[in-house]
C-alpha cells in the first residue's frame, strides 16, 4: 500500500457504496456497502483483504451510515490514518453545463449540484446526502466531485443538441449530457495506451444493467447514446432506450397513464424486464436455453435480438460519424462477461471484415484482452472498467 489513498463514495438514495483506492497501483485496499438505509434494519458489508465483515443493524439515515463506515475502517481496518487518506472522491451523475472535469467541493459547488437535481432527480439528491455527511465527518481532507457527464461536456453541437425549439431547450437545459462518462473516459484512454495510438477511432460499449455507447476520436468524445437522462439509447435491463417520444402522448391519451406512470414504465418496467420478466442478462440467457418453455424461450430470444440490433445500429452510425473505425471495446458487467453478446455482434459485423477469435472470446478473465483475429478489420477488445480508480485519480488532483 502506498503512502496515500483516496476514499471513493457513491451515495444512493438508500445505500452508500465505498472503496478505498490506491491511485498508484489501482488496488482496492478495502471496500463495502451500506444498504437499506431508512429501513427497520440496514445491512453493512466491509471487505479488507480476505476478511469480510457483515452486520445487520439499524441505519436510519446517511449520517449513521457514514459513521458506521468510518467505525468499520477503525475496527476492521485499515484505519484511514494508516491508509494515508488524502482525498474523498464523490461520484456525481449530473454535472450539467457547469462541470467539464472534477471539482473541489465548496459550498458553491455543492449548491450547483443541488441546482441540477431536476436533471437527475433519482441521483443528485442522494449524492448530496453523501457529500454533506462526509464533509462533516471528514473535514480535514479535500472532497472532490467527479461527474458522469463531464467527459461528454465537450460534445459538438451537432451531437449534443436536440432539434427542439431553441428558446425552450435553452430555458430548461434540454440537451444531451450523456452518462457513464467516467467509465467511457477511463476505458478509451486505457485502450489508446494498450494499442499505443493516440489517433484511435473507437467505440466504447459500457454494457451493464444500465448501458451506453460512445464514439471517441483521438481521445475526444464526439457522440454518446444517453441523452438528457440515462433513458435514451441502448435497450437496458429495465429501460426502453430509444423510443418514439410520441409513445408518451399515446399512453397518456389512450391508456390514461400519468406522467409518473409513464416514467416508471419506461425506466423501471421495460427493457429486458418488460419483454421477458427478467432484468438480469444471465436469467434471460437461461430462458433462451430452456426448451421446456418455448413461449418464454421465444420472448427471451426476441428480446436478445432487439438488444443486439440496437448495438448494431449504434456501431453503424458511429462508424460513419468517426469516418472509420479502429476498435470496439466491451466493458462493464455484460460487456466484460457475456461472450455470446460479443459473438453475436461480431457475427452481424462480419460482412465488414470484423472477425472474432472464438477461443479468445470465451476466456473469462479480469485482464484486458484482444478478442479479434489478427486479420480483423476492427480490433475487438474486452477491457474491465474501473470507475473507482478513475474517480480516485481525478480526486487526487486536488490533494
């Protein structure tokens, strides 16, 4: 362990995820989660080396949750003094037009994050709880906000703007902000180092329960699939992804659904969940393999076809925007672990000279790896994302 470390905090509405990171080595010194904040009983898990501590205790609010995190560092190790903590990095989903990089959290920055809550009502308020508590309990180290939207702040107008009436768009800040930017930035930069090129035309696919894709040219993003909110773009575990906006009006007029009901439908009851009843890709795969239930099997296969076709459409459009394509990188839970998704997409791209190495694709590994053949027109890569390390490195700039 080096002489300095960064505590990375991702505060949710009812949870606090944390990781103590060595920015030099990239190692997670310790990590854990506080869940079910506000319920009758909370669940806390702290991992340090091979030692795993789990406790079920009341956690009425984020203040108690953060105090319990600090207690576990003291009792289970490592103490933050031993770890030489030099900064606290906070993951923030929405930075709007204000932030194009990490920001030292002052009262002014905190207020700007609060002003952006209408653009991320499920995320920014929860992040603020974590910020307020952590700043109070750890006042002697810098607290740094790292924004999911920052990497995409510099998108060209042709990608960032919607064809909405300009005055309304400007007044209500309606534009494409993107999401998962910390992951897209980290992975695209690491792939450039891996391939020894700074001029890469690459597509990064962050495929998890939430999913997004970006086009990165020479290290700079030129387009991304998520927009004003994380709903736009790829089909996801519970989200529709791209859909005709008039579907909202249709459901309000014909089904009598309220705005909140449509919001819940599109964000929490659609995607794989809506088409198959299962939001987890592993469960959908199991349905496809189950010959005993042909109806469910067909639903799952259809959903998978829709998913892959959406990936294919983005690859095609982004290749055109990039003016060619050097690499496609798969990352996040599905991207890193689902060999079938990678194979199906590669086979759909075969007419364009894309060739996947079947054996390399089947390898389960936590290491970055090329999974295309040497004569493939595009290099296919699996590169594990590490958002905590990326946040820690950005936070370190203010230490």
